């Protein structure tokens, strides 16, 4: 059963006057935008952001979420909340400034009814709101429609999130306890300033969920692991995934120049670096819980790689190999590889590795024949192992 999500984004941050906690930078976007993507990934079908004032940062976050197909609305008063809140589904409540690992969102989404994410009272949990003598609220709650609307009827000028939490406590809500290790390591945190958000990002994103995608051989065994090493540093420097993707496109175009000048090895190296940057851009989108692009921007860097392979030698074999690799790349990106294992998917990046070795060893024509056989075998595996 689906549910809605209410995100609190009205408390001031500690960095500057007028700044909001929800507008802190986190994973290449605002914190409230990241929270919305977490809720949607856990199963929420709509998101309501409770605000006191609509800032440009919040408006831009809503625009980005809407562009990705997420139903989101800014709510400024209880009247709007009563109108927009679902009457037939539970609601997931996220505290203002809460940074919580995706696993806890999944745990709260798994069962219906009132539930609270809590932590035992300790020095590490001091920033969180106390709910009784021994525990504090860890920033995430699930409430039933009855509890939500009964609270809205009597809310007045009280804080909605805290009032809902206290009502859930009185109703005997199920409790999910956060281990102290997650608090100490920052995987569950309540932040007020950008430096706190940056520290929490290192812990949360390093343990974040990865999309379960079947990848080509080179992407799975070489480029993917390298991208996972590079992307956290780029994320901390707030480098957008789009800029990395554009750089990959530019480098792929530049790589064609040395190939035309018969500096084939140098050109292949640049093409592999271009594909690594494209893979890193995918990883940045994955860390930010954004959907991977499936439009033309996702295929520009691989297209330059295919063109470079076609231009690297005379004869029909390089051209036929390039066309076959283009088909395999489309199937790999579109997840149409059937039950083929990663090592059987011979993408352009996979082909560049033996071709690069052949260019440096002076046996490039032989490696083109080997690569052609590998591409044919890969296409055959995807067809024969296709899921019914």
C-alpha cells in the first residue's frame, strides 16, 4: 500500500540569517529534495513540504522534483495540509534537518500503522527531541490517517511534527530503534549547518543504496569500481553530475583528433577516460537518488567511443564492430540484455581494452578480429539467454 510523505522545512539553519535547514546542500541538491527522493524510493506516491516561507531554493527544488515525475507540493498552512493529505493512506513524517539512511526509510515503509524511529538517550542523541525518559525521536515517523487528521483538527499554533510525534507516543506506536553506532558515525543525524551536513553526507552516501543494474564487463569490473572511488570526492566538492557528463562528452570528441592523426593508443586512452567520467556522472546521480538519464545525453560519450573504434583502422571490420557495439550499448543501457552475466556483455568500453593493448603491441588488426568475435558472442549470449 502506498503512502504520502510530509517533510518539514521551516526551521532556520545556523549558517546565515534567513537560511533554512532544508536548503542545506546535500548530495548535489538541497536536503529537503534528497529527503523527498528517499521517501519516493521507499514507496511514497506524493510529497508535501511544510514551509513557513517559500524561498527560491525551495521553489527550484520543487521544480527539479516535478521534472523527475515526483508529485510534490509546498504547504504553508494547516488548511492546505487538510486539503492535500491523504485520508486513506498512512503518512511518513520527516523532521526538519534530519539526515537518515535509506534503510530506515525502507523499514518504516514496510509495515502499516503508527511507528517511530527512535534512539536511546545518550550524548550522541542529544540533538534529537526527547519523547520519554529513556528515548528520543530520531527524525522519522509513520502515522495513520486517523492520527494525522485528529492532530490537524486540534493543532492550532503548535509544531505539527512534534505534536504528531507526541500523539504517536500516546497511541503506543511501534518503535524502530537506531543503534548508537549509526549515531556516532553520522548515518542518522540532525543538522543545522552546512559543515554538519557535509560530515553526515560522507557517512550516509558511502552506505547508500546502489541501483541493481546489470552492466557491461568493463563497466562492472573496471569503470564502476573506479567511479565509486572518485564520486564521493566530487560530491563533497558539490560538482554536479551534469558538468561531469558534459566533460565526458567533450573529452570523447577530443579523443577523435589523435585517432585521425594515427595516434591510436592516445585516442583510445582518452576514450576510456571519457567513459570513466560518464560512469562517474551516473554514480553521482545514483548517490543523489536521481533517475539515470536515458535520453541523448546518456549516449554521447559511448557514441564517440564507437566512432573512434570505427576510425581507428581501414576496412570493413572496424565499421561492423562499431555498429555491433552500438547495438550492445543500447541494450545494456536499456536493460535489455536478458539473463547475460556482466562478463558476457561486450560494450564499447570493453572493446577499447583489447584494442588499446593491440595498438601499443602493434597487433591492432588482430585485436579488431578478436573484438569482433567477442561482440558476436556477446550479442548471441544476450539473445539466447533472454528472459521470457
